[in-house]
C-alpha cells in the first residue's frame, strides 16, 4: 500500500507489516502446575492445620488399665490477600485520524480495547508468576508496597534447609547433594508421605555450573542413555527451559525475570516436591456490590464509557496470595565457591 512519506509529502513509499516487539512471557511455575488455585469469598482466608500423632504400644500385665492416648492437635491461622489493581483508558484523541500500525486500517475503539485487554492479561499473568516465585525463593507473600506482610517460614516456625553444591570443587558430589535434598523433603513431608517426585528450578548460572561439573559429566559417560543435559529442553528444543533428570531430581533452568530481578536468584536453585497440596494461590473477591459473598475469580475486568462520552475506562484487578503451607519441603541450593 502506497502512503505519503512522513518527512516528504510529495514522495510515496510502501507500507510494510508492523514489527512486534513483545517481551518473553515467562510462566514456567504456572506451566508446571506447582500451585493449585483456591477461590475464597472476601479478602481473607484461613488455614486449618490438623497435627495427627501416633505412638508405640508397650505390653502390660493383663487387667492393667491402659494409659490414655494423646489427642491430635488443631490450629487455625488467618491471612490477608493483597489487592493488585490496574487501569487503562482510551481517549478520542488516541484513535481519531489514526491508522492501525502495519495494516492501514482506520483505528477504532474496539481495536484499541483489544490491545489494552491483551496488555492487562499479560500484566496479570506476569504478576502471578512473580508472586509464586517470590514465595518459593523467599517465603514472602508478594506485596511490594507492604500492605500485607507475611513470611511462611516465620509464620510456621520453620528454618529453611540450605544445601551447598560447591561447584568450584572438582571432587564434590552433586549427586549426593541432590540425595540430601530428597531425604530432607521426605523427612519433612508430614502428609503421610504423599508426593510423586522432586524438581529443581535453577538460575541459568547455577544450571550451567551443574551440567559442567566433572562428576555430572562423568555420570553420563558411564552408560548409554537418552539423557542429553546440554540440549534437552522442556517441551522440545524450541522452548526457553533446558532440563535433565539426574539423581531422582528433574533439574530445570529458569531464565525468567522482570528487568534486573530474576525469578530464581543468581547461582541458586529451589528444590521442591511435586504431587502435594502444599502450594496454593488463594484468590479473593473484588470490591463490588454485585460480587459480595460470591466466590472469587482469578481476575476481574470492568469497562465503562464516561458520562461525558470522552473516555473509555478499563479497570482490572487480581487479588491473590501465593502460599507454601509446608515451607520445610522447599530446599535452597547454592554454591559457596
């Protein structure tokens, strides 16, 4: 399509397709299904803990009255859900005498709405991913302005398990460090031993040091295998995430982050069990009369034209708190050298 050149009204040029520059959509934690969604009514929720016990019997003379058994313990903790709103607006000047980039189609409020909604959806999804990673890495409920202050380790009285892989030592045993993590997870499940595996989410630097360690390389030279730690990627070779299985743990590289802040701290990993119900994202209700006493949704969108017909407003929000109900099963891996 011929159009007038912007700096020379007497010269025409061809219009080409619009070049889309779209940030990478990091969503590994969501894709892996680590967190389960739970929808509550209102902006708070509580967690009931039923601490079951058992004992070992000893023999007594016949006719002796048995000792009373110990009672199970129950406790309840209340938590608040942070509120994450976003607003986008469209003004008449945004679309008047404007054409859609790349197509030459005259702009319209419907096309502008679609673009705004796509931006909102990406923003809400990235916020959820960041909140879940923040819980896994620090134990904090994501609320950067401090409207909700909650740390799972502090709340449940747990000291995080840290394991030093010592990648700078050629004789170090990464397999043994992984087995140490698995043993710690199994000892602290406290759910009857229910889980179906373990994964390790690594920063790029940590993953590279792991697969380049001499003892890891040597392990893959000892037998014929389809394992390929240098090329296998989650979902195929066209995705972002390198992965390989080693010592009973599925190791995955996660390059995700927002700007300079990476989802997994540089050089570290988080090792955690899969197949448990310890990881939850609680969604709360929106502050609207029509939604009072109604179970929450993951996100809300509200649109309206102003009374003066001069602005179209899109209000959206998510109200969510990602929690690890048993933070003892999340292990930090790092290297001191």
